[in-house]
């Protein structure tokens, strides 16, 4: 069973990420997939790698507005 992307649930990240990003989308799917794929890295390495993969997926699909700090779908 895959884990979830806990950073999407915390206030620090969640307040700046749109609802679509927090509740699913590419970041959560990427995290879960990477978490399953990197079992051999142990608990800490597995989660750290999954977070990196997830943020990379989000950054490919969304852009951060530097003025507001909010994320918007890339155009």
C-alpha cells in the first residue's frame, strides 16, 4: 500500500498550494509511485526520495507566483 504525501496536508505547504494540488494530482501520484519504487532505500531514504520526486512533478505542472507565494497551473 502506498503512503501519502504528508507535506500537502500541513499548513505551511497547504496554504500556498491550490486545492487540486493538495488533494491529488501529479504530486500525490508521483509520491505514491516513488514510495513504492524505492523500498530498498529504507524508511527515511524512501520517504525523502518520494518527496523529491513529488515536488519535481508539481514544479513541472505548476508555477509559483513569487509575489503571492501561491501556486498556479503552468501556462
